[in-house]
C-alpha cells in the first residue's frame, strides 16, 4: 500500500495523548481498491488503535507520496519505452494498409499510452484478451511488456506481416455472429477499446461472450466515444451531425470494417454492461491528445479560441470529455446468450 493523498483531519484529546495531530490519508493498491488511513504523531497510535481500529496507521504520508510519485515515474518511463520499441518495430516492417500509415501511428501514440497505463492499473492476473485487435499495435506493445495476451479480429490477414513477424496470437472471429474461439473463464482481463461503436448487429451477444470467457473476478475494460461530449454538442447546435455517415460507410471498402455505427451516452453504456451481468467498478472520462480543436472545422483564430475554451471546460467537467472508459468486474457465472440466427437460416424456416 502507498499513501497517495493527505489532509489534516483534526486534533484529538486523549487522557494519555493530548492534542496530537491526526491526518486522514488515502491509500491505493494496484488492484484499484481505495481505503482511508490515519497518519499521526508517534504518541497517538494508542488513541487510534483504541478509537478507530478499522483504520491503519501511516506514520509517514510524505514519504509514501514521494514513493508513489517515483513509482509512477518509473512505470510511465517503462511504458513509454515499450511503446517506442513497438513503434520502431512496426515501422521496420513497412505499412500493410494505407489507413494505418505512419501518420495514423503518430496520432495514436498517446491513446496507446493511456490504454497501457489503465491496463497496468486494473490488471490483476491471468491472460489478456484484446477484442478487435487490428492493427495490432497495442497487441505488440502488451507482448513487449511481457503480458500473456491473445486477440481476435474480423480479418487478421490485414496485418498478416506484423502478426507473422512478431508471432502474435490473433484469431479470426466475427464477434457479433460467432462465439469467441476460447473456453469458459479463460482470461483475467478483456479489452474492448474503441470497438463498441463499430458494432452493428448484436452488441448484447458480444458482451455475453466477453463475460463467458472472463474468469470470475476478472475485469472488462471498455472504451468508446462519449455521445454527449462537449464538442459533439457544439456540432449538433451548429447544424452538423455527430459523425460523417458517408465516411464511416466508406471504411468498409477502405479498411475492411465498418466505421462508427452508433455512439452512446454514459447512461446507455452503464445499462449495457449491467444488463450483461457485469458490476461497474469505475467510470472515467478522458480526451485523447489531438484535442477538441482538431475536430472543429476551419483554421481561424476564433476556431482555435473556441477549441481552447472547449478543452478548459472539459478539464472542469469530466463528463464533457470525448471518451468514456468503463471498468467492470465479473462476479459470477451467468447463462450466455447465443448468436442471432443468420438471415438465410431464418428465411429457410419460413413457409
């Protein structure tokens, strides 16, 4: 445990220990659990143990805070180094798809770093499954960090050279109509990052399958665009759509999968995961580094100023940020859903 936050809680008057300063501090574990501790001058340990036995004593919160910052710095450096090595490895084999070119890779660096930081925070044990793994950049970074990981994708052949060169475990699976090619309770962490908005047939079946392959106590990390982010609200008020449907449908031919079919509000996402028998442990809102200004049209000073105002507002109101992250735990076994009948099978049964 590491003390990470401290405030003066008050003074205590005790028959033996008089007017000793007591501080309430918060501690965290790498499993994501938070609980309060007390830090006090040496003489008040007896008071705390008698009056507040459920709280632990932290004798040096300042040292704990320094240790926390040091660990965070070391961890961040390690993740950055692994990500830099991943990018160099990807560049060494050349571009396989024009959509995932060098500009795409550069634009995703901080997004990948954010994902790695969150994975390190919530990962506890067991193999990791990445759903919708292509272009396999995050998959390779996880392997370089010595995680035991696998992935599934609609068409892994689109990154065949990268998969073959670095021996990545990527299985072909159309996750909306086919069961995942893994046994029950196989994984300790499942990643569904920036995939949910692409689903167009049966998101409930996808979540049911993720629940099936997770171990009891395992975690699901799900990220998706926030429908009610501030920039999307402004676009709507300006008479524009939330997304460009033509661009998203063209992705079927350009990349091989559908663009954003639908984006969801935080309330809708909570309903999805709870219906699928997950316990929602935490929810976070983040912006990816390109910033709100990039999404606003034009290049005038007024537009840049609006973009800066949007970012300031998002810093103050997290729910207005562009991405939502849900961290969910599987707490027990459930009855998985089956895939919907395919159209041809359904039609065959008609008179």
